[in-house]
């Protein structure tokens, strides 16, 4: 990565909130919307992506811009992929449909 060593802490300050937003979205989807979990995961990814762009533009730092966006979005995608697998396993074990009609 081209992020300088001294700015790694600053980079994480703008990346970690996006991951936390993704984790919060997973919890909300798991608790609130049992019937449309895949749609909720997709919506969470969209919110994380837009929020990433807003947060990174708000930092007003050019250095490491692409790296910070990549870390934010890839981290959110990994979290959401793991959640999707867990939701699928739970749906399969309970005999419920992951997607309803």
C-alpha cells in the first residue's frame, strides 16, 4: 500500500467506522428483517459504499485515497459475506427459505 507509516493511524480512523457500520447493519438485518435478509445485506453494502466515499472525501487528503477506499469497501464486503454464509446456514438448519417470494 502507498499509505505512509505515519498516516496509518489516520487511515484506520476513516476505515474502522465503515466496518463498524457494516457490523451494525448486519445486526439490524439479523434482528429486524428475518424475511428479507439478502436484500438487507445488499442495502447495507450500498450504505457502506456511499458512506466510504463521503468519509474519504471529507478527510480532504489525497495521499492513500484509493487505498483507504479499498480497505473500507473490502472490509465491509468480507463482513457481509461472512454474515450471508451464517444467514444461509441458519436458514438451512431451520428449514426456512433464505429468500422469500
